[in-house]
């Protein structure tokens, strides 16, 4: 049986692996993403990611997929379209919102590690 931490690591490695070579800018963006969440909150950060380039939209998709996976804080919102998913942040009870934010930050720890590990070196 896997721990939640092992599941996060496995999921993050799979998602980073799908990207192939990762440029240094993307690796740096992933490293800075937790700061966006801590500064602005998860809901605002997810909305921000959706409005940006493909790099940011990819992170939106990864976070949404993880947060809506079985037994994760937003599993009830798995099949929601982007706007409906963002709307969920406005109606979540604070305990679920904070659980989702914590889970996103924990996943980002793995994403940024793997992004740095597999980024193109100078």
C-alpha cells in the first residue's frame, strides 16, 4: 500500500514525464508556484493559471486532475468544466478549501523537484 506522499510523487513524476524536456523557465515557474498560492490563495492562483500561456495552463490541468482524484479534497468536482471548477472555490467550506490548498502545495513540492531534475541544463 502506498502512502499519500508516494502517490503524490508517482503522479508528479508521471506528469513531468509527459512533458519530455523541460526548459529552465518552466522549471523556475513550477518552483515559484507555491508562492503564488501562499500569496493569493488557491482559487485565485488557479484562475490566474487558466488565463496564461500553455505552461501555466498545463499546471492548472495537473493540479485540477490531482485535486479531483479519488479521496482528494475536490473529488466531487472531477468532471466539472474549468469555469465550474473555479466556481467551486467560492462555495467550498473553509476546511475543504484549506485541505485542497495544502494538497496542492504538497504536490507542487514534487512537481518542482522533478521539473528541476529533468530541466535542460545550461
